[in-house]
């Protein structure tokens, strides 16, 4: 991707605020459930997450797995487990079949902390977990699925921030019911534009046309290009050509590229262009 094509910008103050809020929540929990987007399993991660999270044990969820190519995604699972040392579970935006595994592993990861507290003479208590991740990777949907079977709000705890609400998932696990937002940075514009593809960057930070243009350029060089050309009924994957094919024409006979860009991004985000992973698996 040519990085000079566009620049996605957001404000450092927002990043600092997000980091501060996340660190405040981290002090309350024993285990972290990190959520990434399966379509960008590397670009939806945070480069300095170990430094940000400290020594908290971490379980990784590749969410929206139903929108990513399954064979390639399995290779990503192996790669991430080998390079991070974290267990990875595939989850879907709508399905909940893997949530029992999420709960079981979260409890297991928190057990050393619980044992350490008991060794100090404290009574056993449930493990405390928090869901973190970039914006719009599906943190809230994971929280909602985990908590839907248990509506038991147990409120503020002694010694912790009063605004934080907890939900008891089962006798062994409690979940902080507000997600932790990992702040996005703008150092890497290739990562930034991929985050924009999946709505992990606010629409206030970019214009749809240049972002959709870069997406089409990437797709036209991918193994999915034939399917996408058939979908749009054109061999020329450009906003202008797609607008012509859809008959989205402005007065003066010029193609409505802004409208086309919005629809191209929506087509990708909703999976109509196929099951796609946009990150390249790094060499080991």
C-alpha cells in the first residue's frame, strides 16, 4: 500500500485518555480477554500490549471469524499462539458456541493469582476478567454473550472504583461489564487504513473515498480479485468503474464516487465480498 495516498489522523489527547482509563480498569482484574478482528489479526493488535497490560495473563479471541477465510485463519491461530504464548479462540460476531471455552480458560489463567491470594490467608474468590481490544472488534458483543445467561449484577466492590459494574458469569468468574478500549495510534498508516476498513477508526478521522480506493487496490491484487470483479460486474476495480456499473451518476455525467466508496466499504464490512483476511502472515 502506498502510504502517501491518504493520512488517517486522530488526536493524541484521545489516546492518552484511553490509556489512562484502561490502566485504571486493569488494576481491578486478574485476567485479560483480548479481542481482535479476524480479518486483520495483526493490524487489530496493539504493538506494545505487553507493556500496556503488564504481567496480566491474557486470552486472545479472534472475533468475526465467520468473515475470514477459515484455512488461512487456522494458520494465524498457530502463528499468534507461537509468537505471543497466549491461547487463541475463534469466535463469531453472532454465534456463541465457543463461549464455554472462553470462560473455562479465563478461570484457568486467573488461578495462579487466586492461589497467591489464598497463600496470604485470604478466602478464595471468583476470578475477575476484563474484555479489551481496539474499537469495534466486537468487545461489547463478547461481553453481552458472556453475560446473557447471568444477569446478576454484583455492583461495586470494596476497595475498587465505584462506577465499575461486575457480572457474575458463574461461581468461578466475574466480568467487568464495560470494555477496555485499547488506544489506536497513527504511527503506522498501513495499520491505520486497515483499521478504517473494519470501522475501528472513527469516520471523523478519514474520508470514505481514499480509504475505499486503497481497499479496492488491495483486493485487486489479492486471490479474491476474480470473485470481487464478478460481484461488481467489472474488470476494473475502481470507484469510477463500479459507479458506472451501478449507474450512480451525478449531474454532468460524472460517477458518484463518494456514494460508491460508502457502499464498497459496507460490502466489505458485511462480508459480501467474500471471506477475506487482509493481513499477510509474517515469515517465521
